[in-house]
C-alpha cells in the first residue's frame, strides 16, 4: 500500500481547479433560475394600433448591471396578426413600439438575456417569460364590408367601403388615419357620400409617406354598438397604374408579331412596371386566353400567332417586385385584332371596320371579355 501526497504548486492547481468547477456549477444553477423582466405593460397612445410596450428589469438584473460583468438584454416576442406569425427583437432598451391589429388579440412576451463574464462568455436566456394578452372589444356587430384602398397612378389615394345588412340604420361612419410623421390622428379630409351616408375617403392633396405604415380606422357612431374596422397598409403596395396606351402591332421575323405599347402617363417610373399581354383567337371565346408576362423595362414583345387566324391582343401593367411588395393590375388597354396571313393571301373579314396594314399584319379594333 502506498499513497501520493500533492504539495506545493501541484496542490494549488488542484484546489484552483476544484474552485473553478464549483463556480461553474453554481453559475449554471443560477442561470437556470434567471428571472424574466417585470411590469410588462402595453400602452395605447391613440395611434390606431401602434402600441408602446414597456417593462422594467428585475432586481437580479439591476444587480448584474451594477457589478459591470454582465450585458443584460431583453428578447421581446409579439404576435403579428397580419402575417399570422411571431416577431422577435433583441434590445438593451426597456421599451419598444410595434404595430398591431386592434381587432385581434394583442399578445406580447419577454425574456431576459445575459452575456459576458457572468455567463462564462456565453449568452444565456431565461427559461421563464413575462406575458401580456389583451383581448379585443368584441361588442357589437361588424357594420362594414368590402373595404378597399387604391393609390391611383401614384397620385390619389381613395378608400371605400359598404354598409353591411347588420349596420344600424342611423349609424354614421367616421374615418381616421395616422402615420409616424403625425403627432395625432386626423379625420378623413374629404368624405365620399352614397345614399346620404359616408362610403369612402378621398385623400387628394394629402401628403402620405411611402414605405411606411399608415394606420386606418373606420368607426361608427350609433346607439347600438358596432365594431370599428382597423387596417394598416403601405401605399406603394396598392398602386393602380393607368392602362398602357398606343398599342400597335407590326410584322416581325419568322411570321412573328412585334407588339408595342406606351408607358402609362403619370408619376410611375417605367422601370417599376411589370407587363402582361393577353391574346385570344377571335371567334373562339370558349378557349382559354394566353397571358404573356414581361418583366423587362422594354415596352415590346415578340409573339407567334397561328397563320390565317385573327387574335385579339391587349396589355396591362402593375408595379413590379423591385418597387413594391404587391400591386394592383391596371385596367386593360383597348384591344386590337391582328393576324399573320400566309404569303400571297389576304383573307377578308366582313366585321373588320378599320384596317391598318403594316407588312403582313392586319390591325383593327376588337373586344375581349373581362375574364381576367
């Protein structure tokens, strides 16, 4: 039997190692019980859904900050009912503003995060969180339907709605809006009237920001409760351009047609537009139309059409993905009728009233059903 005794520096190293391991265990145990923030509050400043979220650090977090060995952060989660998903942000601040649909539940939860020497160089997150859920006021009926806003030609914003059958007969609508450049909400500058009631709002002459949320609310004054309608939008995503003009067709190579059109008048840059050309064989309305989408900035496309058959063509446009997240198609341009006859032949069509012959192409006015 024999034993080994450690003395001097070797003993000091072993003791230091044991102390380090003990501290590590205590640290991990402490992080297991990391407190979430306290006093989570949601405040409505009257901006139609842009809410102020605030909270305060726990006593433990205050102590960590005072010791200077920890960076204390907060991880905020809030439910975005517009996208039906949770959004999260990390911040060192104790407040944050977020957009909510006040017609839906407002759900917010927050965690504590720490990093630095007190977390052994790692980032630790509290297991528990503080949560607040606010239920919407569901009293009353839905009094409005078919609410829509369109930003015509990137010049004039119009919003409209219809009264539902559940709307109290004497109820009157009031339309309010707000965006970040405004200190307070404002009422519709010019109401649109229909049947003695307000049915829309005309924003002509009102400066509104692009790429920024604009909050809208239609409220009803009535003896019987009616639920208000809340909408948030960005106006560049609801632009409806004017229809393209000067649609013309001429013969191209290999019996193809070259279709030209002009950019719509107005403030919309040509590089922001996406185009669609629709073709359909004349006299064959039961057959589906063909739609050709053109994403280039050129206002022309080459199309191959069957020989000796008349086809109706028309074009429309909307904002492309480089200038907006979504868009609204313009109305269709006036239609033209075109064909590529076989060489040496020119068929006669008694219903052609106007003809403009360019090479082998016959062009005239025609009508297409509004099937798209």
